[in-house]
């Protein structure tokens, strides 16, 4: 694929496959016990969230840059309308349903915790506090903060985008390498040790944004194509990710996490620079792509599917990590398909009114 073909391509067919792999990794992490398998990567399914972040940064900014090329400017109104229609309805529907449930049954085990944490869920700030009931929503809060902050920078501070981006990566890495540990503990207390946002940082999203800018520029595209544009490069990128996720250390902060994020960015570049890579058939396989399509709903609903699956298996006296994972996948896909077909997709049709 040359630069013009890349710029004209409206759909990157492999990316739903990456979404699928990422959500399956996250579900594995939440559905299976640690230490169930020998290789370290089987205890690191949470890294699927990091891949989601790289992908989100790349896609959102690529769309914004192409919109500016077509129209001469970025419409923040249209952008936020599209994001609102995609993200908010099912998210707030889940929060609303849980609120009604816990108000109806205020003495159930999680009621007091959920109601006390509800303001953080509603305001998408759960990534800056310790939460228990919907702890996985920290990543949704992180992405929402990115959506809130970055598009105005792309519109109003175009000439300063790269310096701001590099500054963001630099500050994130200072956190990643522990330089600000003392200051963060003073501000956040003991929770500074457990907040996922301080472990992942904003680096993967920033790397996705940087990749979008490099590939949107002809010179940047040419340079990246030399290193990631071969037919075998996608397979090489996958190998890099698997090796980096298997580093035999208990703590993956510092260089380990940075290498993981860079490997993910390289893999993503290899998947979009050319379409006919070696992983294309697998990632574009229809059932895999479907999981990627409904992955947002799966991320929300798998939290409940894990609990249901473990209870079902416990009743039939089955205690097996693979069985828990498979049953969780089945329940999650069922819930997500119902939500996508009957609720999310009808609402998303309104997005066409805000396309440009």
C-alpha cells in the first residue's frame, strides 16, 4: 500500500481483529486465576487494555486529521456528538440499571460500595480512585478524558501538537519509571500503589496519536513503511508483543512496560501500512471481526458474565480455568449481541447526522 492508498482507505480491516484479541485477553484476566498457566503472559491479560489505548489514540486522531483535510477544520461539535452516541447510552444504561437494583435491594453485598462509588462512575473519574464494583471502568474513564482533552488540542493548537504529545509521553514515562512516586503518595496516599492509570499511564494512547500523525504525513509514512510495511512485519510485530508480554519479571513497570507499549505500536503500524500482511486472514475472519465489533459492550458486560459463569460452574462442581473462560465468553457475547442489535446499533445510526 502506498501513501495515497493509505490516505484513501476508510476501513482498516485488521483492527476489529485486534479489538477481539484485546477484549479476549481482558476477559481471560478476569475469568481465570493467576498462575493457572506457566507462561507470564497468561497472567497479564490486563495488557489488552493497553492495546485498546494504542488503537483508540490512532483511530480517533486519524479520523480528526482526515476530517481537517476534507473540510479545512475539525468540528468538535460533530466529534463529541458521535462519541456521545457511541459511548454514553449503554454505559449509563448499565449504571442506571445497577442503581435501581441497589436502591431496591440496599442491603445486598455490593450496594453500599456501588452507591458510594457512583459519582466517580457517572463523571468518568473512576481511574483516579480505588473502586470495587465496576473497577474495570477505569479504562473507559481514561479514554473519555482523552476524548475530552485531545481533540481541542488538534483543532486549536495544531502547530504545538507534537511538542505537547512528546511532553505527555515524557511525563507519563517519569511516572512509569517511578520518578514521581513520593509526590504521588503525598497527594493520593496508599491508593497511588494500586491505581491502574498510574501503572499504564497515558503513554499507549499518546503512542497511538503519534502513530496517526506520522502515518498522515508522506515522509513519516515512507519511513514507517520501510520498517513495518513488509508482508511479514505484522507477524514480527505480534512476536515482539508476545515476547515483551512474557518478560519474566514480577514488576513490569519501567523499561518492561515501555517496551510492551512500543511493541504494540509497531504491531498496529504493521497492520495499517499494508492490508495484505500475514495475519490478515486471521484478523479479518468473520467471527473474530464480530467480536471486535461488539467489543465495547463485551468490556462492559463481561464484568457480570464472569460472576455468573463462576456461579454456574460452582453449582456443577466444575473448577477449571479454561471452562470458566469459555463460559464467560459465551455469556458475554450473548449479552453484547443483544445490546448491540437492540440498543446500541439503533442509536448509532444517528451518528450519520454528525458525519463530515
